[in-house]
């Protein structure tokens, strides 16, 4: 699965590209409207992150063109224009979602995942860490190509750790992933799921490790 990032602020574009790749999204970065137009007609992307203020044109016109040719590709608009009129205009032009700069990177990832999870969208990708593979569409984990059964909650934890491979996932992120906004979560609930997942992964020979960073969160790494 490959994303297209269209953002003329080089620093921000590189930050996004790097972060998204770490989160499991391969991506291409383009800085101009004309390059974006060419790429979008030549390549099939899973989603586009589109800045509106581009040096050679307005992202909104690209967005209108995409929708004009009935291309259903999810588009997340990224912009400094935060007024209600701007947002409504963006959504009317066919944006699926809208993020106003500055934004938290975690929020961008969460929104992208939500877009890609919509029916008809291709999260037909798989996440890989060492010999562990997770198919995000069938929600099935494989170790050395053999399917392995995890509970739904273990799968949810596995997915977020794999998406953020090599990066710390806060306890809060795991909690949100598992329980949403449910209240009264037992204080050790997350540790319990992590512990179970860790044990199962070890038992079936997955060459990955889940480290606990005390007071910070968890991180999955390849076990070399
Ligand atoms: Ca810009």
C-alpha cells in the first residue's frame, strides 16, 4: 500500500514521509500541483495527503479533478486554512477528512487508518516485522507463513505495535485502540494483554520482542 504526500514545505513533507513509513505506510512525496496531477493519473495510490497551498496551484483544484473523474481515492486535506468556510469548502470539493496545521502526527495516522478502513478502501496491505506478518484486511497474523490465531484484542495490540514498529506506542494509545473511550479500565488491563501477546509470540517462534518502557509505553522490535 502506497500513499501520496503532496506538500511543498520540504521539512514537513520529509517529516511526514519518514513518520508514515515508520507507521507502516510506504509513500511518495511531491512538492508541486503539476507533479501531483501527473502522479495521480499514472499511479494507483491507497490515499492522498494533500496540502492546499502549493507553489503552482491550489490543492482544491486537484481534489476537484480527482472527484470529477470519479476516482474514489481517499483524500486527507492538510492546510493552514482553518476557518469553518475553508473546511466546508474542502469537504464539499470531495475531501474525506481535514487536518489543520499544526497537527499531532498521531492524529494524522489515526485519521488515515480510519479512512483506509472504510468499506471499499484497500487496507489490503500487510505489516511485516521479522518473520511475523499481519494482514490488515483479513486481520490474520502469520508466523513463518503459518496462520496463527490471536484473540481480537491481542490482534488489536499486535497491529498497533507492528504499525509503529521501532517506535514507542504509549500506553494510552494501546488503551484507546483496545477500549476506545470506555471508562473504568482495570489499571493492569493493558499489561495483561501485552503479557499474553508477548508469551504467545514467543511460544510460536515469532522473532520479535515487545519491550516495556516503564512509564512511557511499549515498543516492538525485531529480535536479532
Ligand atoms: Ca503549502
